[in-house]
C-alpha cells in the first residue's frame, strides 16, 4: 500500500513539474503552449539514452534539462512572430514532430519498440521502498525548488515585467523593456523543467515508448492548470492533485462498475477531460484557486 | 510515370485535406479561432456514414446522412459552447474546442469501440488511362467532394446568407451596423463548416480505416493547409489542400511514410514565417 501511494506521489510530482512550466508560460507571459509533451519527451529520451550509454545519472539529468531548454529556443524565436492561436498550433505540431522523429529514427530511439532497461535512480539502495522513497524525496526537492523559482519570478521585477507583457505588451515596449527576451527565457525555463520531469519519468518507469508522449499528456496538464487556476503555484498544485485523483480513481472505478473494458475507460476518461475543459472555460475561467472576487 | 501515379493518388488525399481545411478556414475567418474539434467532427461523419453504408450500399446516401449529422453536431457545438464564449479570448475558444473534440471522440469510442472498421467497398478494376491506374472508387470520392465543394461555394457566393457570411468575415462591425443579423449568419456558418468536415470524414473513412482517433490525426495537415491557403479563404484552402496532398504523396519515396505529417508541419512553419497571408489570403495587421 505504502509502495503504491509512493508510486502515485512520484507520478503526481512529475506532472506537477509539467504544470508549473505550463502555468508559468500561460499565466505570466500568455504563451499558449499545446506542445509541452514534446519537451517532456526530449528530456526523457535524452536522459535515458545517455544513461544507457554509461553517463552518470546526474549528468544525464542535467543534459535532459539543457536539451529540452535548447529545443525551446527556436520555438521561442518563432513565438515572437506569431499571434497566440498560431503559436498554439505550431507548438502542437512541434510535439507531434518530436514524436514522429522518435518513431522514425530507430537507430537512436529504437522506434515504436521503445527503450527498455533504463537504469533506476538510487540503484545502490535496495530495490523497493528505500529507492522509491529516495526518488520521491529528490523529486519533492526539485518541485519545491521549481516552485521557489516560480514564486521568485512572479514576485520579482522580472515577474512584474512578465505580467506587464501579458496585460499590455505595447505599453511595455514603450517603456523600453524588451518583452521578447522575457518570453524566450520563460519558455526555455519551463521547457527545462519539463525536460527534468521527463528524465525522472524515464528513470522511474524504466521503459519508454513514443506512445507515452502523445498530445493527450499536454492536455492532461492543461486540464490541471485550468481547474486549479492559471498562473498560480497553488492552482498548479491543486489542479495536478485533482488530475491524479481522477486518473487513478478512474482506474479503481473499473473494479466497482463491472463490464467496463480498459478501452471504454480510456474513452470515458477523454470525455470527462473534454467536459471539464469546456465547463471550466465557460463557467470558471479563473480556476478553483483563482480570484473569487472576479467573475 | 511512377510519380504521376503518386500525384494522382495524392489528389484524392488532398481533397480530404482540402475539405478539413475549408471547414477550419471558414470558422477561423468568421469566429476567429482555430477550431481543434474539426478533426473529431470528421470522425463523427465517418462513423455516421459507416452506419448507413451497409444498409443502403450507396456512398452518396451515406455521405448525405453523414453531412446532416455533422452539420447538426457543429451547430450544437456553436449553440452550447462557442456562442457563449464569443466575448472571450481566443484561448478560451481554443481550449473549449479541444474539449468539444475530446467529448466527441469519447462518445465515438464508447458507441463504436476502438476496433478499426472499414467501409467494405466492392473491389473493382482500376481504369487505365495512358498508363495511369485510376481507381473507380477514387473517382466516386472525388465526385462526392466536388459536389460538396460546389454546394459550399454556391452557398458562399450565390445566396444572401453566404454574402452576409463573407461580409461578417470581412468586417464584423461594419456588417453589424449594416443590419446583418450575426446570430443567423453564425448558425449558418457552423452548419456549413460541419457539413464540409463531415464530407471530408466520410472520404477519409472510405480511403483508410474508421477509428475514434482518425480525425485528430488529420488536424495537423488540415491546419497547415488552412494557413498555407490563407486564413479565411475557402478557395485557398482547397488549393493548398490539393497541393499538400500531392506533395505528401510524392515525397513518400524520399522521406518515408512517417515523416509525411512532419512535412505539413514544416510547410506550415515556412508559410507562417515567410508569407503569413498564404496563397490567397489577405494581409492582416496581426498574425
């Protein structure tokens, strides 16, 4: 039981890292990123492949963050020249392209067969609870670190510039600030967070295939931040926990409702997510943790 | 000759992309958001056609039924969701359209399961025209697409509601003060966009297999064609879809099967960065 709870905690924390990044992008600079899973995939594959070729895990994690962050750089340059909705389509295309490259370049990624046998974190500890506990602890530390960075960014002069970008980009330009640089920095930072999340994911699950990096993952995270409230640390946390409760809970539901197959459950899950996305945008756009004084 | 054959195959593929792109571009031109539910509306069309086809054995009747169903679905989406978000940001509409798409996909998955299904078409010998093999089925599909396209263009250019639609697309505020009732125009627009997507869905279903995910996979090429053709330009979408279909098919020997989708992404990116007005679009102040 404890082992199961720890497993859920680890996956929740991984998703939390993704939520932080997306929430920072959308909530602060107003970038609509529909391709977050692409950076997650880049991180996962970078760290897994490096670790399998003998690179120490610490270095491979750093490489995952750097690779994902660098991949965000050209996307950031493109974002400067596009309106929000176009940027959303482009990022969606980006994440699909990343997945197609992973599927196609078999010499590197083993294609649809995936990469098995990725070394675990803390493999020196006895397998089981101890290693899991250590992984969860490390992840928690990274999440707290990310939350602190995010909080610093939101509250700092840098953060005020970012909020000004969202509210009125032209006025900001008139004040002599350069919104372009901030946008790219925020994008690269949250991509790096997604890369680290991907590395944790790869080394925890120990087996990755391209199918794990479909756009649905991006929209899981979107659902989390929309339910929780965009641009807030508390919103990202609440949303991600609710997302996990929903994803895990729907797995248990099957034990109580007989005759529902796994594929039907998957359909149902997509339907609920769709419905929540619609209902929250219609009736509660600021999310559960958002400002209650505003309508 | 081999490439000519690929080009012919690509044309039918291109018509599917054209229809999807036209649906997207009509909505984008007037309601001003990229409708991510378009792919899933196509899926609804394919499944609707699949219900009728075994009963009647007529591709035309299945197509008509599918078009009616998807027009109704699109109109319902407008009335229940999109109309209420009219005053909100693009993001709200975009996220809601993703939600609508998910709900549709979920319903299709629950109702029909995830086993891929096919239209069981009778096999027929391809026509041989100067060394080119042309499948009679492709010809029928092309005819179906031509009928729908002709109807769509007729509605847009020959009827009062179509003229009003184009007026709203051109300048919504001006259309309003001229006494155009935007509610009716929007409803007509969604019916038209839904119908076109549904026809594309049937074609896609006949050409490939019908599954709940089929429409979503069309979304990228369709967006690419809509942007390539120039947002808001139905004729541009038609042209760009055909070009994209042919280019995808003809590039297969060079880049392989899986990179086809990435190709449309690359084209979209280049168009956005170098010529955002696309083939036939007008230049907008912002993009």
